[in-house]
C-alpha cells in the first residue's frame, strides 16, 4: 500500500478499533510500500484490510427509522 493508502488505513483502524501499527516496509522509506504490523510483530496487512473492509460494510445496529 502507498503512503496515502497507509494514512487512510490508519484512520480507519482508529475509527473501527482495529489494533496494529502502520509502517513502511523499508524503515525510513516513506515513499515506498507500507504494511500493518500486529502486536506479535508480524505482518497482518491482509487481515486488517479485510477487517476494515467488513467494518465499513456493516450497517448501524442501533437507531431509529422515521417514516414520513
């Protein structure tokens, strides 16, 4: 993922409460590829991407429907 996509991923992770750290694949190369590192220090980019995508697709579970 690019730096722009990494920024958007980090924002979505914070919004949905997904844990992990977004960092460049090559330390110090902000223009290169980025990945998500889990708490165990492993690359979990694919899992987090799937989790964020699923969270974005969910509808709110609470709320009101007002018919006019």
